[in-house]
């Protein structure tokens, strides 16, 4: 099998004690030759033949995926996986990490550092271009919010350092990943990056009383699932930033059901490492590579089992986007709306909640933040999308708890009840989303509150009684 775009290799799952399949070691630019073999932390892949052209540095690897760019072609034959007796290295800890971005203090030094890493073949030229593009897009957006250039360079140097680490020593996510807070705090890393893009003066939190109720339920050992729309890769950070002033417990307790892109793209992975994640393959992309469909389904089954175990223990807060992907604008009006929910996704999570030993609750959650990091207008199969960034107001609002028996009392069949419940959840999300649009995009602020939605700004002094512009939370270093 040959390709000039992307080749996916899935080794047999020889596992370490933490059950994470670690990535293979990337060969050096001089080690590629016909009938070669590659050594990995769990064994050796034998009988691999390579055809290569001159652009050696276009070959790079992340997790268990070979990405091939430029003029390099890769052919693999008779792949076998031979277990290794040597112990696995600790995932995410580089054996030899470049310190290029650690001493950066100016824009010129940062851009020079990117070129240095490309020239040293530690990152491919395409990744270097993406780093430069990300820096300029981030700077343009953060400057609108009044952030000083020195702060922007400081944060972006940290981001590029963490991205570089994913090229040097890719981190592999297990089915259930808990946020890494030490020795490096990836949670605050993500918070500080998105903080400069969020216009707190034009952002709102809806129904803090329901968030109070959710926190109380969690502390009593009960489970809560938030049925939400999904807008950007920055959703977890936006939610945590809007909750951190009033509900820091919820902000750090959230478990996100995440698609495979945010745990495979090296530009996403450092931010994902700071979140609690249940990793799944999206239905929208599960059939992209026919030879990997079976592997992806088995991986999803493992994640579902992990979720069931968590819910049986109780006291967990789970965020899920039943649409299966990010919202997109209407192709005619270009107006952004929450994407339709998949009934099967809602029903599956509802049944898991229903059959867990601990009591469970489902709430609708609306999120407005697409201007911060809008996704491509069309769904893309390829990893590595262009990342446009903006400085914008945002909104997060939770609705009243959804009770299945009340909503489906007039339904005649199980299938009809499932569809009715899913639609009721989506209608609540849409109603709250529309109110957030009025508050943020149409300038109505807290006057956009309704009988079922009370908007506030907990990060502001006297936010519930004053229409004055609130203070912005301090930028953490």
C-alpha cells in the first residue's frame, strides 16, 4: 500500500501497565532504506520497505500515525509486531527536548526559533509554516483585546514549546485521560492561552442557580451529563473560563467526550492534555479509512466501558455533544446554529445514566464561542486545519434538568420516546443559544434574560444589578 498523503499504521496492542499504546520511535533521516525495521517501546516492526525521494524532513510521526508530506512515498509490506522485553518510557516525557522556545522574549526570537527547528529537522516545514501562521493569527486577535505584545510572545512561546514536544515525543492518550496538572500544569496552560481571546466584558453565564444545583448533586455522589452543542476546539477552555469565578469545582471537574482529532493533532494535543477526556472516534470520520474501521469501533467500545465504570462510581460531570461534531453556519444565511442532535447518542448516554448505580441527571447546555476559533465551513477529513482566531464575547447557559418520563409521557413507542427526548433537549439548547446571541452579538447584554434564563457576569462586581462594563479577570502568568 503506497500513499503520498497519509499512512495509518496500527500495531497490535501490546500494552504497559497504564494501558496506553505508546508511539513508535521515529527513524532518523539517514535510517530509511529498503527492507528496514523500526524499534518501538513495545517491540519491533519488521519487514518494512521504504521508497524515498530527497525531502526527508517531510516525514514525521505522531501517536501511531505516520504522516507523509511532500515528495516522500512510503510502502509497507508484511507488517509484524514483535513484543519487546525493554520497559516503556513514560508517555509525554521527552528524552531530549529542544530548549529553543524556553528563552524567547521577543517576536523576532520566536520566529527565528521556528526556522531553527525546521532547519534542524525537528519539525517538518509544513509544521513550521503552521506555527508562524498560528502566532500571527493569535497576535492579531489578542491585540484587539488590548494584550501587550510581550504577553502574547510569552504565551505563544509556551504554546510552541509544548507543540514542539509533541513532534519530539508524542503523547498517547488512553481511553480515559485525566488532566495533567504536574509536573507541568497543562490545565492552566490552556486557560492562559484562551484567556487573551475572550472578551469578558461581553460574555455571559446563564442560570448560575442551576450550576449551583449541579455542583451539589456531584458532591452527593450523583452523576450529571450536559447535552451540549459544540462550536470550537477551544470549547473546554471557554467553559472553564466562564465558570472559574463562580464554580471552579465544575470547571476542573468536567469530563469531555472528545473526538480523535484533538488527541492526534500535535497542535491540539497539549491543550487536550490539560482536560479530563474520554477519547472516541467520531461517527463522521469513523469510515474515512476502511482498514481502520474495526480498530476504531473497538477503541470506542473501550471508551464506552470506561464511561460506564465512571458512572457506576458516581460523582462525575460529563460533557457530550450529541451532534457528533462542531456547529457550522447555514450555507445560505451563514447564521450559526447548534447542529442537530443524533437521537442514538442522546439515548445511549441516557441509558447509561439510567442503569448506573449512582443517581444521574441530564441538563441541556448552550455554548456560544465560534468567533474565537471558527472551524472550517466544510467538514474536513484531513488532520491539520488552518486555525483562524478572534477576540470575542462568549456565552454559556444551562437549562432546567430534563426528565425523561415527563417529556415522553405521550409517546407510543420506545423509538418515538427517544426521538422526542432528543428533540426536547435540542430545543432547550436552541432557546438558550438564541438568548446568548441576543446578549453577545446583538448588544442586549443581561437584558436578554428571559423567564427561564438569567444572565450574569460572576467575574464582575455587582454583575446582577449593574449594566456597567465589568472588570476583566487578571491574566495569569
